[in-house]
C-alpha cells in the first residue's frame, strides 16, 4: 500500500528545484517543500508531539497550511479538520469525541475568538466561534502573531525552519486524517483515514488524470492538489476563499497555462458563462476538468463540450469514506439513455456490489479504516441506491431521499437526469411534500435553461414539461405538481441541492395559492 508521506517526500527529493506550490502568499520548490515538511515534523516532535496525538486543524488551504498539515502527519500526528462555524454544541461534541492534544489555527482565528468585540461581531453575522485560545491543548498558530494567540503557542513559520530534519518512516497503517461527515452533537461521526488509504486514493486519481511532472493543477482541494505533488506537477492555488462562482472571470483567468482543475458543478457553470460571454478567454491547454460534490446534469455537460471542446470533463463519484470510487466522462454520461445517473466503472482496486435492497456497497485500498470509536470498516454502505450495468455503476437515488406515495417508492435520482434532458430544462429535482392523508405529494421543480422563461413564461414551460413527462417517467412516479423556479437551493461548499430548503420553498408556494 502506498504511504502518502513517503511517496510525496520521495518526489520532493527527486524533483529538487522544480516548482511545487504557487499561490499569492508563497512559492515553494520541491526541495523547499520537502525541507519544510521535515523541519515542521522535527520541530513538533521536539516540542512534545507524540505518535497518535490529534491536532485540531483550522488553517486555510495555502502553502503554509499544506506544509503544516503534512508536517503534523510526518511527525506521527493526526490532522482533525475542524469547522469553527459549526456551532458551539456541535464543536464541543466533536472536540470531546476526538480528544485532541493540540490545536493549529490561524492567528486571526485566535484573535477573533479571544476578543469580546470581535466575537460579538461574528455572532451578529451568524458565526458562533469557539474560544480557541481557551482550549486545554498545546497551540500552533499560522500567520503573523496577533493579540489573542495563547501564551507559549508555537509559530508554524518557525517550525518550518527548525534546524533538525526529521526522518519519516514508512507507516501506511498509521492514522493520519479525521474528517467529520455527519451526525449530531449527541452522536458525531468522524471518518478516520490512514496514510495508506490516502495514498491509495490519491495515486488512483493521479493515474486516471494522467498527472505528470509537466502538468499544472489549479485548485484549493487536497484531493487533487496532493496527487499533483506526488506526481511531480505544479500545484497552483486560487486566492483563499475565492469561490469560482463569486468571481468567475478571475478564476477562469487563473486557468491560463493550467492542465487540470477541479470545480463543483455550480461553480463550473459560472466559469462557462464567463467564457461563453467573452468576458475572459477560454484557457488554452486545459486538458481535464474534474467535477464532483454534486450531481452533474446533461445541460452542463453539453455546454462544457461546446465552450471547452478540447477539454475532458470528468465526473468523479466518491465520498469521504472512500474517494474516488468511479469516474465518467461527459461523453459517457451524455450517451447514457437509460434511467438513473451513470457514475462510471469502479477505478482500479475498487470493488462494488449491491445489497439486497439495492444499496451500493464499495471497498478498496482507499477505504477509510472506519469511523472513530466504531469497529474497523471493511466495506462502505454508501446510502446510494444503484444498479450495475455490466461493470458500470448507475445511481438511481439516495435511500433517505425516497418518496413514498401510496404503495409506490419513488427514487428521485432514477428520474432527475432524464427530466433534465428535456428541452428547455437545465436542472430538475423531485421532492416529497406532506400529503393530507400521510402519504407524500410528489413535486417537481425545474430550472429553465433560458432564464427568461422563469420570469416571463413559467406556465408555458411547466405545461411543456408536464406533457413530456409520461415519456420519461414511470406512471407511478409522475409528479402531482410541476414548479418552475429560477434556481434550486444549494447547501455546503459543494453546492449540493438542498432538498429541505426546496421543500420549504414549494410548500410556501402551495400555501400562497
């Protein structure tokens, strides 16, 4: 099994003065990256970090943050990704569940959480920050020292210049990363990855994308950035906090000379709009765009092939527990005419099968070791309902999204891709609304491909969709109502459809009629 750290450091030693990381804040060669990771590990060990120590981590995805995270893992520690905006109860529960002995955070985060005035300002803006400075742990701060940084906290910048270089052992089975995925404050759920499971997943992705030393990868996502480094490519980072959809021209301009990038579908649509409108030139040399985190609909793929005809658009299917599982090209997805959403064939080493109820079960060398505090995991139940079309996975819905009407169980994911292929439709989402007798009413929300249809003639589009539905849906799945909406509510950084918010929106429409 590939150890992430030893593979990366071997590349650092081999690539020497070739550029490795580039951002507004810093530029690092491979020699410099390897030296800083080893120095950080040595400094942390000298300061008392022991094998297995967990480090609550709240540092932005910039070169210094990458160095610090990898240095922690190289020192034998575990990075625990923390979301300081999760709310005090959930943050406290996650803290108790992982029992970290260290915390690494931005100096600004320490300062904001320590001072009453700034904490009040953050609270008024809906962010309830934990008191990082009061956590009973050892502290490491990133960035310049600011008031509020705890006394005795270690500087990440100084650690990266520690005079002793740490030797890093091959330890593929060592715990390296903890990521919270779901659960409540009463029962938080955390995924545990080892250096080996991370290394396996990243090497599979690098192989599928044909990453090599002459490539340039533009992303703030570790899932693509780290494979780029292991492959000897240059990883360039957009400015921290820059969501492509917020400034698509700036993001698209940053793709000049880039071979690979990653976007969530909603962000990629905004980038395509900017290129198509002539606000920025199409990036020459862009070979691969990876899309993930949310369903990728046919209208987006068709536009991508028109605007970026020489670029391979690759949809990546996976989850925190095991990433990646499968990939599918735009051509494969558009050629799929059957029901459901084509996820593609499992990647090398990944095995997939179906449970009796149709739930997709997956395993492979990139599978996490399990959930913290629970038995080891040998296979992951994805929560996705699927069918196997030869060696290809076709998703037909989420178990929890199932709509029950009468004696019929309706799986939205089985039908939404086909509805989205109808003329005039850019996106389609099916949800269940409370019915008068306990059953659910099936509501279909469609986003028009022409925005003027949402404002000028939504009734006409709704009627056209309603007339076409019997040709693409089973009779038992036909919706009770069709709504034209300007956009589907989304949630999270990956902009997945927020079905709960959509239900609330449609219920309000029903009540106003």
